[in-house]
């Protein structure tokens, strides 16, 4: 009997980041430490591969290049999921020290390497130019996304967002949900098809999956307002019906989407307000 298919799943191999983007959907504008070891990640992924097919798997942060086991993560994901596309997303600011991971992804094939440019930086633009010169790329458009592709199926993509939308009202110490219409909030969402694997469970998105930790960190401000949106996601021992319900909701609104803004009621943070963090230099 074939397993159900979860079209995409991503995980954070660290929540720490070398920049601070107010409105980060992973709450990485806060200070974090540590990283997820590949052995821990392997255990989490293996527990789900017994239940579902994952044709597309994403590695992200925070800033994933902060994780010293980033190469083990890339190779390990390929070993566990030989036929899956592996995506890797970075802000690129540490890439000059880790260019060898591009050769690794080119070698294992069927990978997407994405740089999301959050900070105007001449050195980063030089690195992007260097990546362009490393391989024989052919321009392609896939699912409406402009990329560059090698004959081994290695893809390179550059995103240049100009703004963020905060997923909560007020400051962290007094954070409040928006109580939006879930469908309208989902229509505005940048994580419509981005389930998160976090501490072994799978969540609708990173904003929902990390919410409990953030609230706990700030002594649960306005917790009575947040209670409807707190979720444990699904775990590897969930029932078949729970798994089917989660997969059926992929790419669709859910009641927990109401925590986020809808329409024009969100706080827009422009890219110029992105700050750097000190002390992360791997």
C-alpha cells in the first residue's frame, strides 16, 4: 500500500541568524543559540518517512550556514530521500566561507539553492556573481519562479523581498494575535505551502509551530487571546485520519491562520529596517 504524499516539508537546522528582520516568520529576529545536529534531524525525518512520502524537502534557519553540520544535513537528506528535491535557503552573507556546499548539491543533484537577499551588501552581490560563474546554468521558469539550472538538476534562485509583515501585534512582551478572518489572512500569507518539522512534530507553518516557545520566552503575554491558535501539530504516531486531515489542508486556510494579519491591517516592515547581529561569524 502506497504512503500518502505531503508535497513539501521544511525544517530549521538552527533558529539563530546573523541578521535581525522584524517580522521574521521564524522569530529569528530574537537572539537564539545552538543548532540541530544531523543525528537529531535524521531521527526526526526517519520517523516521518515511515508514514509519508516527501517529494520536496527544505533546509533553512534562522541562517542555516550557522550550523557547523550543514554538509552532513545536505548529504544526509539526500541519503534518506534519494528521489526528493532538496531545497536550501540562506541569506548568503556567510556563503563566502561555505562555497563547497554548492559543489555538494551539484554532485547529488535535484537540489535548489536559494539566496534571499535581506541586506544590501556589495560582498554578497560579488558572491552571487561568483555563483553564476561556477556552473553552466540555463535560465528556466518553474512554477512561475525564475531560476537557473544545470544539467544535473541543480537549481539556483535569488529572492529579493522588499518588506515583511509582522505576524503579531505590539512588541514581543505584549504580543497579541490579530483575530483575522482565517481565509483572508491565508490569502496574504507567504507560508501557504510551508509545513514545518520542529522537534519531531509537523506544523502548518513556522509561525504556528514556534508560537508556544515565543510566548513562553516572554512569560505568556495575553495568553488568553493566544489559546485558540496554540497547536501541537501532528506527531509521527498520529492516526491515519489525523494525517489525512493535515495533508488535505495543505495549501488551504486553517483556523490558526486567524492569528496573522489580513488585508491592510498588518504592520509592514521595510527591508531598510533589517539589522545585523554581532557574534555570529562562522
